[in-house]
C-alpha cells in the first residue's frame, strides 16, 4: 500500500512539474515573440526614418543643383549679351569708317 502511495505521488509530482515546465516554456515562447515583434517594429521605424531622410537629402541636392544650373544659365546669358554687344560695337566701328 505504501508503494502505491509512493508511486501515485511520484506521478502527481511528475505531472505537476511537467505542467510548470510547459507553462514556463509557453511564457518564454510568448516573450520571444513579443521581443521579435518589437525588434521588427523598431527596425521598420528606423527604415522609415532613413527613407525619409534620404528623400529630404535628395530634394535638397536637387534644389542646389537647380540653383547652380540657374546661375550657370544666367552667367551664359550675360556672356552672350556681352559678346553680342562687343561684336555689334566692332561691326558699327568698322562699317562707319
């Protein structure tokens, strides 16, 4: 009779320990999933920040390039007008003589 009591108490203890181990495992698994989701969220936020900052940089570089182009275009127009003026003056000088 004592042997049956010992055997049944051992089985109860084993079942209880198994239940506790399973609970700990499920808790660990849930925590791991939460951590993975959080890391994914943080990585996605960092990616969005990187993407928006590169867009801002590209817009700024485009703006600077456009400004430089407009300055270049203005300078070439001034140079062309000056050459035209000088050529006209030479033409009028030589034709008047």
